C-alpha cells in the first residue's frame, strides 16, 4: 500500500469522529487496546500482549497513545505516527495504568473500553480509576465502523476478489479419496497465494459433515456423490477480511440434494437482490427465510442470514430476526443462508454484499449454480 492508500483507509478524521461520539454518549474517555478498533482509529496493527498498549480518546481533549517504550519506534512508524497524536512510551518498571489515570480529565466518572480488552487490563484500569464506571466502547465504535468509506469498500472488494480466485480453483483439490484435512491444507496455501496476509478459517464439510454449519475439517475421506460445503476467508495486508461459501458436489449428488440446493439458491439470490437502503436487517433475513420455509426446510435453516464484515470477519450489522436496524449505504455484510439436514448433508451459499445508494453490490462473483466436480 502506498501513503495515499493508507491515509484514505485510515483517515485522521476518524479520531475526531470517535471523540465526538464519545462526548455524545456521555462518556469521559475511550480506552482502546490492540485489535480491530485500534486499527480502525489509527491504522496501528499492534499485537495484544501482556504489556499495555492503549489509545486514549478523552471526550474533551486530544487523543494519545501509550505504548511500552520498546514498541514506541514501531508505533511511530505505523500509520498512527502520521496522525500527529502524542505517543508516550513507558519503561518496564512504570505503571501504565496509573500513567493513563493521571492524564485523564479530573473527575472522570465513566470510561469505555474496547469490547475485546483483556479482563486483566480492564481490572487494572478499574483499580487505577476508583469511583469511575466502565462501559463498552463497542456501542460507540461499531456505529462508526459499520458504515464503510469508499476506500474501505474498495479494500473489501479486493479481499472478495482474492477469495473468489481460491473458489475458482477448488476443482484442483476437491476429489474423491482425499480427506477434508488434505483439501483444506491446499486451500489454505491458496488463500495466501491469492493475496491474503493470513488465513482466518477453512471449512471443508463433506457429506453429513455439511449439516453442521461450523464444522471445520476432519479426516473424513470424500466420496463420490458427496456435497461439500467450502467456507473460506482470510485477511488482506491492509486489514480487511474475506468470507465466501460455495457448496460443491463431487460427482452427481443425490436428487434430494439438488432439490434442496435449488431452494437455497433461490433464497440467497432473492436476498442479495433485496439489499437496498432502508430495508431492515430482519426484513432481509425474512426474504430468504420465507422462501426456505415455504419449501418445507424452515426448521433446517438454523442460523441468522449474515454478519457485518470489515476489519473483523464478524461485526455489526448482524442480519438477524429481531433487528430493526435499517441498512445504509456503506454497510457491508454476508448473505449466507444455509439448509442443514442432520446426518445427511447440508448446503450454504455466502456472498459479501455492500449496501449502495440505490441497492446492493455483491463482492463475491463466482457462479452460484451448483458446481459438480469430476467424481
Ligand atoms: Zn463464511
Ligand atoms: Zn460468514
């Protein structure tokens, strides 16, 4: 990535937006340790370690970053260094929690920590700030992170194209006589070759294993006629995630599977077409669920339709019954209905979609018709 791409993916305005949101939420400060929130706000990809690294966003002051002295050069060299925020290094014998507590506004009563902060760090902050209450920063930050900028959508589009390249090659590896684990290893290598910096997950669920939505891999040997659910994803170097599922058949599958697959394809296609500003998450969920239910498979679609995606594979907005959240341009999420017949087989089709000003854009563009590989 060049400098322009970094500054458009991680613009300095985000810190001010987070400060304003902190103020509006009635919080005194946000405390953000390494993870997707820190990367979103500063571009700094730090490892979560026992030593504290923490971005502090006071509601009424300048944000600053506190890092172990030995990591100060890395922090300064990251995109965070270009944001012009103060970076304070602390020595091995310093207490960074007390240091942050001293720099927070006098009378701090309510602070919020990132949702994935380690419990030991939260407890240390609570001890350093007696009398102050802790809340979750996710309530403030997820609202910002949910609405992707054009640069973020472009990053997700690149991630989508990368995982599509892997799906197009599945026939090279998915054959009768190989185990799920063997196939998954080849896929993992290809995920890296296709332009991801890391592999997040590889699900190869053959035959009856396909009926378990989060089956990963096993030593089951793939047989002729097996439907195989392949759900794969990785993270690209700029931090954005891919996630796409296709269900393949290795040789001609049972007729009952083809019937099920046609229903699923109809549901998933209808849902991706229904993406538009203003539709609520529960309405979008129902578009596919109703089709699957009318075909008699309702009790076998056992999970929500999808999850938001960005710097994390699973984030807001969740496309789930009961969510009245209206979709807005820039929201990116998976559309992944599935039908699972316990002990028999299952199928899932998953694309990442982005809500645009006028409708939706799919970021995964491999074919959705059942691919029957040589058996
Ligand atoms: Zn997936
Ligand atoms: Zn997914």
